[in-house]
């Protein structure tokens, strides 16, 4: 396994990383998507994906973000995990592990997938995507809650957008 932040390699035993039916099954995902292309499932790809999920669940919680790469071509797996800052490190780790279970069950034999919960996001692919623009898994979410002070909200939103355009 390769740590993209430190440039160091390490070995993790993913044999214990099992995904029981109850683990992660109770929470519904906000969105998920599997790639259009199927991956010829191989033991090496599955093992690399397991190691990647384990790595991301260990390294993302302190900063709420991690990138990782595991394996060698053609079974190399690239991954990304992102957690909300307002959740604890434990919640972040748990969400990534649950997400890993869900994504492996919902997208078996796919070369890429992404899943988003309220707490975290997990993405993996058999092709590099780190640092590249990609809207393949673009998701639009709406919120049906009403804003109590709509005029103030509109003004603050306009101010934020003006600030973003000036950057």
C-alpha cells in the first residue's frame, strides 16, 4: 500500500476486513454511482480495494481527508475519502468502513464507484483521478427546509458568490 502524503509504502492485512450484512446496512446513502464499465473481477483487485478502504479509514479521520493508491497495474486501485469536519474521528472512520461495505455490495465487479453519505464520501477507481476534474458522478441534492429569513439568506448567498468569483 502506498501513502500518497508521505511517499512511504506499507503492508496491511485486509483479511480481517470483512463486511457483514448488518455492518453499514442501516443507513441510506445520499447518492452512489458505479462506473459504466465493468471490471474483470480479480482476487488482486478485490484485495487491493479492501486494503485501500482500510487505509483510507485509518488515514482520513485526523484530517477528514485522504488519498490512496494500492497495487500494481492492472489491479491498481485509486481512492479518496472525505469526511465532514463537524463529525468526530470515530464517526469518520465508521462512515468510511460502512461506505466501503456498501460500495462493494452495490458495485461489485465495477472498476470505479462513488458513494456519499451525510457524514462522508468514498470513491475508488481503477484509473487515476486524483487532481483531475471529473463530473461523471455529479450529484444535485435539494433541501426542502424553508429559510426563515429569506432576504438575509439571499443577500449572504449573493455576497458569497461575488467573493468566490473574485478569487
